[in-house]
C-alpha cells in the first residue's frame, strides 16, 4: 500500500491478493489453527457450535485443551453465571454498607437488619430476573393484593419489605476504603471494579470463542448525574453509560466488556479507538492466535490494522471514514469478489434465491460484524430496568443479564442438553425462567420464624381470638371476660380483697 497521497493507487493485483492469503494461511498453520475457511452462513445453524469448538492452541500453549469441554454434571443455571464466591463477596459488602448506614443515619434506617444468607441472596437475584420477564410499573406492584396486579409467587418467596431492604443496601465494594480524587489509585469505577473483574474473568474462563469476533459499544440506559455519562444521538439509547465489548460473531457470546469512564488523566482521545481494540483482544485472551476482528468505522484505521497484523497475529476488517489519517485516496479498485444469496422478485411476482456478486470483504463484514449487537439485543429483552438512583446497580443488573445470555449460549452448546429429534432448541425466555427457578429453589423467606422458640407453654390468652366487647359499663377483651366468668382468672377487685 502506498503511503504517498500523490501517487494514484490502482489496487492490488490478483497475484498479490493470493500471495497475501497464502502468507496468512501459513501463519495460521504455525500457531495450530489451520487454513482459512469460508463458511456459508446461509446453511449454518445459529446454534451449531460443534464444528469449531476445538482449542485454538495446542497443549504447549497458555490455554488448556479442556477449557471449553463439557461434562455430565453440567448445571444449566450455574455455568456462566456468578458462582458461590460472588455471593459471599456481595453479602460481605452489602452487610458492611447496611451497618454503616444504620450507624451513620439511624433516623433514616430504623428497620432492623439481618445479614442475608447465600440462599436468600440467590432468591433475591432470582426475583430480579423474574421482574425483567414480568414487567410491572414499580417494584411494589409485585406484592400488590390487587386482583389485576397481584403475583402470589413473589410474596411466597420473600416479603416485600425484606426485598426492598436488600435492594436498598446492596453493595459491591468497601466505600470506606475508596481512594479520593487526587490519590494515585483513584478510579471513577471503584464501586464496581472488583465486580467487573470477577465477571469478566468468568467470561474468559468459561468458553473459547470461534475465530470471528466483533468489537463494538453497548449503551446502558442512564439519565442521572454522572461524570462519564455519554450522549449518542444516533443510538436508540441516547443517554447512558458506554461499555466496550468483544463478542463471538455468530453467537454473540461476550468474551470481555469494559465500562468507559472518560478520558484518562485528561489525555487526548484521538488514540482511544486503538487502545480499546487492543485492550479487548488482550483481556479476552485472544491475542496472537490468528483471530479475525470486525469493527465499525469508529475504530478502523490503517495504523491499527497494521499493528494488529504485525504484532498481534490478528486480522481485522471494518468500514472506514474517508477522512481517516494515512488512508490512500483510492484504497481498492480491483476488489476480489465473492457472492451472496438474496431473494429476488421475478417478473411473475415469485421470489427466487439468486447469487449476487459482492466484494468478499463486504460479505464477511456483513456476516460477522453483529456479534455485540446480537448480545445487546438479547440483554434488552429481560434486563431488570426498574428505577434506581445508584448507577452501580444499573451496571450490575446489566452485567448479570449479560452473564445469563452467555450461560444460555453455553447451554445451547452443551452436547448433554441438545433437543431430541423433531424438537426445537430452548428459547431464551424458557431458559431465563429456568435460571430464576434454579436460583430461588425452595426458598420461602416469609415462612421462616425468627428468634429462638420459647420453652414455656404459651398462654391461650395470647393465641386465641381477642375482640373487644361491652359487658355492662366496662369494655373487656372477650377472652378475658369468659375466663372471669368461668372462674379461670382473678379480677382486679378480687386481687384487692386478697391484699386487704
């Protein structure tokens, strides 16, 4: 490629294209991937994971050969979702924050606080998943006794006040140790940093993606006050928190994501796109393994593509802005062409499948660019989006929904959970309900009696029906009156006579 803008660029010859492809295939063979294949996506099932689930490096590499293996005890609502360690951390920080609030603001936190158990926290999370499926105007409506709104299942699992109390105090970091502005360790994302690290590590360890990946942005809806809130008028969600993500192209499995907190130390943002792509492939553990990365024109640049290919053994494809630096005036004239299949209406009005010539890079881009968008689409179906004033909670519920989507993809990939002959694969809705049911289990917080039971027999007067009744000039409790009448209880007058 000529770097001079004065020379007219006539494009690459077919021999040059073939030589470059051969060099790249040789490079792939060196790292154990094999020759570059062209997959016919029109005939490939969306849920077919079986053809390319082999590890991308041999036993001498960093990634274990069994990293994407499956086992008979595959737990369909746990794999890909937070494990027990996450609940212990969440309980610890939530309990710490609740006690701090009760200590510092006793007038605003009068309800007694009891540390949640792992089972209770799982049930809480399960109810949150159900609220994303069964959307109502507000949280209190789920415990409404109105015949048009009531959902008895919620009140059986957990009392409303207990759910609201956990939601109020849920926390993910020790706020007393948060670095302040000016501290070298200060981070705007401190409140969710450990949470994000835990979740992204799980994403990487659970599954090795196929060769084609896409990098894009995800918007988390948010209109509250926040220094790194973004406004993107061209997006369906115009106001929100931006996240960078890298996902498998065909399935949308998210291998890594990161919250964008604004410019770092006031530095210029012109190199942001390059840093984002490099960080995503590094944290997703796909660097140097011959992956193909697809991206939009925000990221695409000759500098980035050259750097990825020469230093990271990674190919890249993307649309490009015509005013991008170092871009030749005429980047490609002799385009190697492929073909795509489209339904074309004939003269008689009948649609027929026809092959239409199309440059191969455009065909590949169209086929493999939608990985992050696919994941974002599924996440928005059933994500918990009830109003909150705390932005970490919004990130948390988006992340657990992303983990649930990843778990759904892993479930579809499991050879032990394939549908039988003539049956359709499980839907995301059915899987989401199964996840919620698995997390809740048999937990019934409303039926648990608190405290230690008394060993002394309980007086019938304290358990029987007490109603006020008028007897002469006095109003007595009905139970007490009957006992006096039957000589089972001494009256106040009798006690005075005995004292005399």
